């Protein structure tokens, strides 16, 4: 019996064949199986209203599914529908692999010795495609994006073509002088990487003496100038006991509480060689990051790496989608290639991706785009 | 009556509940799944006769009394449907007491 897979934005994956419907609600993992007869097919609108009412009484989730089915068009499972989800949300653009730090856990394995970087023509093409696809946010990252000679120009260009939101993910070490002055005027958002209130711990993780003081200075300066600032703290063995003090420290710099996210380290890049079993949130603190497996819209993301390779996300480097040196980003992301799905595999395999991928969207995409989990 | 007597008694699994709709369909809900099964009115009629007491012979006999169909045909259809329910682990069998 051949089952057809559908994606029902923004939260359901459906399999359908001859009266049988299986539905997985992605954000919760709830799995429902509804079996009708060919003449009472659930998905083809042949189910009577009173039967739907009974179904929903037994299983309230089916009430939600019914509303979704009435309000939206089913999309066949293709690479594009899986990547895009309910709409293109975030594009990561790694301007360079080079970094002025060499953090012990870096997923991109960046360091001062790295030389790979995107050239200006490629950056322009990528940003134009991001606009064409209607991405809501472009995050410039790396390595450290501020080291790229094209960073400020990229922000300028993104503003010019009216990409809604630009964010620079940085350690802030190079956020000074004319670079800072020009960026301040362009007013992008900043996301800073930070590890501990304790300079020794922070510098040990970045393996860069003096980095704590320089990042602190950059954060304070951006906050004082009224720029949009958030801070990401990756929790690992070295800083697991610092979380509460680090949180207080960041509040002291003027960062708002809901702009501090503690994220668990992922087994990607150099992080793969380090223990990642640390969840070092400050006690009782409700912040993002570690909790990013929480339900939310299945919005689309993609990442263009410093070598032109395209992935669904910066952490999903096992899922190579193509290279912007071969074809455009827009073409890569809008592929109508059908997804052959092992339906019983989705929930079990998704859990296996948990060590590498922090959010359920990425876990789900990994299973859908690469059914055989090689984690 | 069937040519070969069948005294087996189908019994519904304990975790099942059902509801009859106003169009005489039956929706069966298995909380151990969860899975739902929508039965058309014919299948619903058989399902409703599964009470842990009626044998296959009883069920078939009652249907034959209400529809214009050959006993052998009804028996075949009933067995096929019960076989599907068994396959889905919705019923188990016991011998008539």
C-alpha cells in the first residue's frame, strides 16, 4: 500500500493511503492513526461532520487537525516544503571561517588560522535570494563575521534591499572603531557569544586571553547605544557552575533577562569531542536556548557556509543541500524533490538527533531529509 | 445458519471505547495508540454485536435475519471483518461457555 506524505503547515506531517491517515503533530510528537474505509476517507473530505465530532471528542488533537485541514492546502512532502515549513524564517550566512577566538566547542571549528570566506559577489547573490524568498531574518555569522571585510557592506546592502531583520552573531572583539560606528548607524541586531562572568573561565573556553574584557566592553557599548542585543551562553563542563552569576553579570551590563539564552552544547565540530551532557541553566530561570525544543512554528531556516555549502541550519552540517558555487541559493532551497519517508521512523529517529540538534525543527528535518539516521 | 458451526466468541479489547454517530457509523478509539477506526454502518452493525457473549454463529444468524443475503456470503464477510479486527488487535477470541 503506497502512502503519500503531506506537510500541513505549520505543525503536521500526514501519511495517507486508501482510507488510512496517520498524523504526527510535530511540535508535540503526538501521533494519531485514523482508519476509515475507502468511502469514508478522512483526508478527502468524505468524513461526515458527526463522525468528525466523535473523533474530536475522543481525541481533542483531531479537532485541531480538522481546523487545519479546513483552513489550509496540503503540500506534498518535498525538499522545499520540509525546509520552508510555514515560511522562510532565518538564513544564516557564515561570512568567514576565520575567528579571533578558538573556542573549545566551536561547531564551525573556526580559528585565526582559517582562511575560507565568502566573496562579495556571493554575499550579494545570497542576500538577493534571501530577499526573493522573503526570509524574515538574516544572521551574519562565521567564524566571527566582523573579521570579514564585507560585513559592514553586507549589512548596508541588506538594509538597502529591505531584508526585514539583520543580526550579527559575534564575540564582539572586533566591534570597535569605524566598524562599530558604521554598524551603529545601520542598527542591526547583535547576538553575542559569552561564557562566564568569570574572566578566567571565559578566556579558557575561548582560548583567547583578554577576550572576556573585550566582549564585555562590546556588549556594554551596544546596550548603551540602544542597539538590539541578545546574548547566547553555551553551557559546558567548564562553565556549568557559573550560570546564575553569569546571568546576573549580563543583567548588570544592561542586557534584559529575556535576551539571555543558555544553550546546551551540541556534538558538532569541536563540540563533538567534548562532553555535552551539561544543562547549566540558572536555577528557576526561564530563558530560551536549552528550552529551544519547545513547541513553536515550524519555520524555515537555511545556512550558507563560508565555503558556499548550503545546509538546513548551521548545526545540520550532515545535510548538504548544495553549493552556491554550483547553483543559486533560491534554486537549492526550492527543490521539488519528493521526500521518501519511512513514517514509523520519524519519531524514534528524531530523538536520536537530540544530541546534535537543539531544536525539534532541525531534528525533524534531519529525519525527513535523511531518513537513515547516522548520528 | 453457517454450514460449519463456529462457536468462537469475539471479545473487544479492554482499552477500546466507541461512539455511534447520528449517521449510524461507529468511531472506535484505542487509547493505546492512539488510534481511531471509523466503521461504516454495515461494519458498525457487526461491531455492536460483539459483546463477549455472542458467538460467530449468533452474529451471522442475526445478520441473516435482517438482510437479504446468502448465509455463506454473510459468514464470509463477518469472518473477514473479524479477521481485520483481530489483525489490528482490537478483539481477542474466547470459546463459548
